[in-house]
């Protein structure tokens, strides 16, 4: 009987491992992609921003000031991660880079004015996503 009391502790210990696995999976899925950012239904882009904001607190501050972007793109090198945040209404994009690791600062650059072609491609992607929901 006393071992049954320990059972919930065993399963709760798996929680952080599961979230860590999911964060790693989403990073691999996000590599070299442009992703729609939407909370409901949640998209991979939104999930990546949640993970990145937890790992890099100044990204969370940036998002609270600017709001969620419409799209993000991610790529990385051996020791760096790069994120582009696209805001369609203002036709602005921000570049962000950081070293891998938790609680590291993200360096932001921008805003950069998006080209008409970039804006059109992203608007078409946005329209396509609305038709499938």
C-alpha cells in the first residue's frame, strides 16, 4: 500500500522530461521554416515562441512590447540560433540572434521594412491557413 502513494511522484517526474523532448522536437521541426504564429488553434510558430521566450527572458519582454508576430522563421548554426519575426500590418521584420542555452540574451536588430514580395508571400500563406480552418 505504501508503494501506491509513491506512484504519483513517479509519473510527475516525467513531466519535465516530456516537455524537454517536446521542445527539442519543435526545434527540429522549426529548423529553416517560416511558421504561422497563432494561439488558437495553436501553431508550431506559437509553440516555438513560447519555448524561446522561456529560454530567453528578453524575448518575452520584446513580445510584450511589440505583440506576437504573424510569422517567424528559425535557423541555427553550431552555437547560434536565429529568429526572424514578421509583422504583416506594419510590413516590418526584426532579426534576433542568440547563443544556444537557457537564460541567454537575444540581440535584436530592426525593424527592417519587408519587401512587397515578402509581404505577398506571407499574406498568401496566411490566407491559405484561414481556408484550412
